[in-house]
């Protein structure tokens, strides 16, 4: 497997995890804002925000590695 294929696979996995974190965060935020009550709602909203920030960080890391990678000479 070439290095570029390995990097592409790693980027895809990171973007997949970022998507999973974002979906989980949005689902928790929706439940926390609509169904949950009291301290549980605040806890769910806080966890949702942490998941969304983590998702953003993972996406940023994957894109930054792609943007600033050093291309190998051909």
C-alpha cells in the first residue's frame, strides 16, 4: 500500500469519526433541549457541546494534514 493510500485511508477514518461524533452530539443536544428536564438536560447539553467540539477538532486535524502534507517527488 502506497503512503498516499495509507494517508487517504487515515483521513477517511478521521472524517468518519468526526461525523459519528457530530451525529451523537446533535442527537444528545436535541434530547437535552426537548425531552430531558433539570440537571439531566444541562448534563446532556454539556456533553453534546463537548462532542461537537471534538468533532470539529478531528475534522480540522484531518484536513490540516491533507493541506500541509509534503508531496513526494515522482
